[in-house]
């Protein structure tokens, strides 16, 4: 074999090696593929695609960037006393909803921000960044936080039973639905990791009432099957 042929073969091999390295680098920069992102983010993937007007590639770039920024985050555990305080505050917010939906939703929004911060997510003052981090680790339920935050900042409209007031502000029914959806994320964050799978499939029993008063017994929650007439407009 002549020296010229050997040189050509070396050049070809070097070109193939360089091309493979470039492809691997580009693939790493793109981050997880579409199917992986769909599995990881679930309904949050579809929402991202909708926000990008159906552009799946743009949505995947956004979601991959979230994973890059927050994928390595390690959630901190709550002390038992902290957990009890958060549970008591959430129960109080649910009970307050009946007479003051607006204040209850605002408290739920604040509580989720504080709880997420306590678990090691970005501070609640950085709402968008906190939401992005939560979406990476709690994709199934993060929309509840997004919804309750939006409703809390929209206020409440006139006519307490309406889904949305004429001026675009949230009505009582929309606030109730937001609270119900947000509760799933709250339970995800407040529960020890080993109990999450069980809590997602368990049936929450209505709180026991005595003498007409609400129950504050540990572990009980206000029943959230109430319909519109249970909440007063504000």
C-alpha cells in the first residue's frame, strides 16, 4: 500500500471521528429528546407546545432548558413541626374559602410559594423561576400553582358564582377550581417522598364536624366536593 493511500485513509478516519464527536456534542446541547420530555413533563409538555403555538421544537427547547437549570436540584425535607404548620395553614385557607374566597386563594398562593422555598426551590419572589423548577420535579401538579397564582392576582369579580366576571377578573367558581387543583401540588410538597404515591391514590375523607364547627383535627382536610352555593361571593 502506497504512502499516499495510507494518508488518505488516515484523513478519512479522522474525518469520521470528528464528525461523530460533533454530532454527539450537538445532541448533548439539544438535551433530552422529545419522547423523553413528553414522559417527564406529561401535561406540562402539551401546555408548553400550546404556548409556542404548536411549535413542538420550540417547546422542547424551553423544557430542556428547564431541565438544564433545575434538574440537579435536590429537595430538602421538612421537619415534622414544619409539616404540621403548613397543613394547618392550608386547612385554614380551605375553611376560609367559604366566607372569603379571595383571601383564601391569596393565602394558598403565598403558602405554595413559601412551601416550595422551604423544600429548596427558588424563592417565591422569583415566581417564574420557581414555577420552572417545580415543573421539572412536580410536572403532574405544577399547573395548579400556576392557576391559583393567576387567579389570586386577578382578584375576584362581581357575582360570586360566575366562572369569570365581565371585567376579566376571576369569579368564585374559577377560584374554587384553582384551589382544588393547587391542593395536589401542596400535598406533593408537604408529604415525605415515600408517602407521595400513597397520598395520590388515597381518598380524603371529609372533616368531622361537631356542634356545627369545623374540625381542626390533625390529618383532616375540608371536603372539596362542595358546590358553588357553599361559597359566598366577595
